C-alpha cells in the first residue's frame, strides 16, 4: 500500500486525539500502511501514553511488526517490567515472546526470581515456556544446524593430520548439537 501524505497527516492527528479508540485505530492503520518509522512511534506511545489500553496496543504491536533492531525493543520492554501494573507487564511478556528473541530467556529467568509481585510468576513461567519451545524449534531446524556447523568449523582449531584428532573433532560437533 502506497503511503499518501494526506493519509499520514490524518493518522498522526488521530494519534494526538484524547480518544483512546482513535489512537488505537491510528496505530493499526499506520502498521497496515507499513509506515517506516512505526517502531519509533510505538516506542513513544509506550513511554508517554497515559491510557492503559492504548499503551497495551502499542506494546503488543511492537511484537507483531518486523523491526530492524529487536534488541532496542527488548531493552525498552525490560524497563516496562519494573514498576508497571500487571496488565502492562503481562502485555510486555507476551510481546517478548512474539519477538522470539531467545536471549530473553536468561533475563526472564533472573526476573522470575527477583520480582515478588503477586501474580507475575505464572506469566513469566508461560513466557519462558513459550521461548523454550522457540529454542527447541531452532535446535531442530536443519538450516540452523548447518549454520552452526559452519561456525564450529571456522572457529575450531585447524585439524591435525593425525586420525585420533579427527575423531575428537567429530565428537565435538555431535556434542554441540545434542
């Protein structure tokens, strides 16, 4: 869909409207139009919006769009896990899963043990479970396995001409994939 300047102007005005329904609709339309700076707009809404429903829509939308830098999104989401109400934190956890960034497993594990808020542990457990499933799928993906083999071969020491070293090398690769 080609972005018309008049349409953009209209939807930007809708984002400034005090009515949360209009803001949410504007978010949906800008995503649908594949507006190039939508990530920045969503991050701004997440950080400044007062209305909970609008913030949740922006948070959930961050996990559904293709972002150039998902790490930046994850860093912002991490901040929202601290001191926010349970609905916002639940939306953040679901969005982290939607991003599919398996590096979040380590952070969420630490978060699980550090946050003692009532009701958050089941949500974190669910997010960790979902991310673990993504990790399992990646481990079983043949393209990922081939990619890992290439990395191992590049990073391994040069193979010796001795036969016993070649066998150790093969064992190393087999262990890596188990």
